[in-house]
C-alpha cells in the first residue's frame, strides 16, 4: 500500500540549480524560481544572450545540476 506524495517527497525547491534535459533549452543550466506542484511545472531562470530569462518547463524536462 502506497501513501500519497507529501511536500517533503518533492525533490524541487526554489533556488535549486537544475540542468535542462529537453526542449529548445536542452543542455542549459538554471535555477528554479517558481514551482506549480499541482501542474508539475517549474519556472527556471537561465542566462540567455547575457540576460536572465525565465522559462516554464515540466519537471520531467529537468534534473538536479551537478
């Protein structure tokens, strides 16, 4: 019998450094700035052309950096 996931089971945190795995920004690193746990999406700020740029991604498209 499994129990529902709790907040403490969620691996993602604001400020966490992540690596983007898929999509047009694949291969780039950034930091999580916002999380929508219900939708399974995160906003990651990346450095794009020398400017901080927010991109919205699914949690499946990222992994912890490092």
